[in-house]
C-alpha cells in the first residue's frame, strides 16, 4: 500500500468516520425523535460550531500559512505552546460567559428556554472540542496521519459505543445524545493533550531553552486568525443559517427545520470527498507552492474534483428515494426533495476551498473573508425573502445561489491574481447536470423496477469512469506528482 493511500485511510479513520457515524445513526435519530426534536439537536450543533470558532480565534486557519513560517524546532515549540495557552485561557472565560446566560441562549437557539438543561453539557463539549480540533489541525499540518487516525478513531469508537448503548437501552433522548457527545469530547481532549505533550517534547533539544509563551510568535498568528474569524463565521452562516432561519420564518418552525436538516444531512454524503481533499491535499499544496509544477497540480485537482464530485452527487441524488425508504423513518420522508440542496451546496463548498489555495499561499485572508461575508449576506437576504414563500425549498434555493456566488466571485479573483487556468465551463456543466437530475428525480416513482434501472446506470457510470481514468495521462501524472511530494 503506497503512502498516499495510507494517509487517505488514516484521515478517513480520524475524521471521515465521524461523519459516516452521524449519517449511519440518522435512522436512529429519526426513529426516536420527531422532526421538531431533531431540529433542536441540529440547532444546538450549529451553536456549538459558532462557539468553537470564537474559542479558537481563527487559529486553525492561521496554522496553514504560519506553521512552516520557520523550520526551527524552537519556533514550532513556542508556536504550539503559546497557542494552547491562549486557547485555554480564552476558552475558560467564554465558558463562564455562556454558563451565566444559558436560559437566554436556549431561547435564541431553539425559541424555547426549556432546553437550558443542555447548556452545561454544551459548554464542556465546546471547550473539549476546541482542544481536540486544534490538536487535529497541528497533526494534519505535521502530516502525522497515524496519530490523527488513532486520536480520531478512539473518539469515534467511544461515541459509537455510547450511541449503541442509548439505542439498546431506549435512552436516545436529546439530553442523552448530548451527554454521550460530552463524554466522548472529554476523553478526546485529554488524549489530545497527551499527543501535544509528546509533540512538544520532540521539538526540544540541547541547542535552545524552550520558550513556553512567545507573544512575538503568537501575535502575527492571532492577527491572521482574527481577520479570518468574520470570514469563517460568515462561512458557518452560509452553511447553516438556512436551518436557523427556518426555525423563525417558516410556518411550521422546528418541524420544517427538522425535515430540511434531515434531507441536507443525506446530501452531505458529499462531504466525504470534500474532507479527503482538504485533509490530504491542503498541507501538501502549501509545501509545493513554490515549485514549478504547483499550478499544474492545482488545475488537475480542480478538474478531477469536478469530475468525481459530479459522479458522487449524481449517485446520491439518483438513489435518494432508496436511501430514505431503507434507512429513514417515514415521518421524515418529506425531506427527500431537499437532498439535492445538501449535495450541490457541499459540492460547491469543495470547489470554493480549492480556489482558496491561492489566497492561503499569498496569505491574503482579507479576500476570503470579504467573499464569504458577501455570500453570507446574500444567503440571509434570500432566506428572508424565499422561506415565507416556499418554505424548505426556498431555503434550499437560497443556499445554492449563495454558494454559486462565492465560487464564481473567487474564481474571477484567483484567476486574475494567479492565472492558474481553472476551467469554469466544467463546473457550470456539472452544476446544471445535478440540478437537472434533481428535477427529473422528482418524477421518478419508487419501485423495484426503477431501482434496478438506477443500478444499471450506476454500473455504466463506474465502468465509464474507470476506463477514462486508466486511459487519461493527466490523472496518472497527478498521482505521480502527489506521490513524489509525499515521499519527500
């Protein structure tokens, strides 16, 4: 097994399995919860995501350009140590603030103060996940995929065991779900600190005295990270505001939010591809930024992401009826027509991430922030106008339109600044194909004969793609370049 495949599997175990786990338990969620309860779970997850962003102060994004700013172990020791100190102090202060306003937060998040008993659990989850997420980012930047896999695998295994316990003991309530998440997060955070302790030890040698905290090193990182916070927050708004606005603007409030969140979650199967690209390719992309083959590599990545992403998206949309019929409780089946929203939105997010490589290389955080903020504003305005008219479908239209805007806007910007040569026509064709299939799929009835026909289509697609890849020299060159880079 070559090194590339090993790293992909390691990151799969460390990160992607968590996403598969949440999807695999979607039938359990939909069995034990009604749509309104699933909406409460979803909305609090959204709050946790926003809070983690503030706790981490954009440091995860700042690691991309600053971790390799200097090659010395002395620099890396002070950088890592300083980051954990400031994240811990800020995290404690913010946790106290959230705890003092628990009832208000519950009212704002789910329009009901009766769920404020979840706030203590959520505070611990946020703090623990911040430490855990920061550790994963550092392991990713150091390309320690084995450590990444072990840490992520233990967390996912614990969560799996606890979810199974809740399922078999009939204790799969909202409170118990967050309790299970808290236990898993605490253990993961403690293991993260053990990992970081060994990493810091590996940096120490006799040539220098370790400097535990360095404001000189930390300040540029915080400056970059804090500039990224509005952009990252805007990205979170772009990704999740539709569910939150449905809670307030839709006639059926939490019920519609639960339906929409379920359909979107199925569409997020696409996230598997996006995460692999981000975890496996991004650290390598930063390392080869100054090499002559860099632009060619970026073009190849873009083209093959568009191709593979299109195929995966087609399959998810094509078999959405079957997925719901087999796995999802019937009271959530209205979400079938929303699956395409999650597919296309996440697919476009992956394209946007690839385009942003150029801005990370140039350390141009402002451009990313400005673009995403514009997209978030567009999403909010469209949701505000479309949800009262079209409900969950209006939220879906707003999401896709906003993602299309940020992709096209950044495409123009990155081509103007770097001239990489991305093919926009490939992307336009793939998005139109996904939208067209989503429209056609609404008219295809369920039944064994139609499922068999879809399976035949699947076999044809797999055979066609396999032959294309084997004969395509560019794909083989992409693999060779990547493997060469990974082995250095």
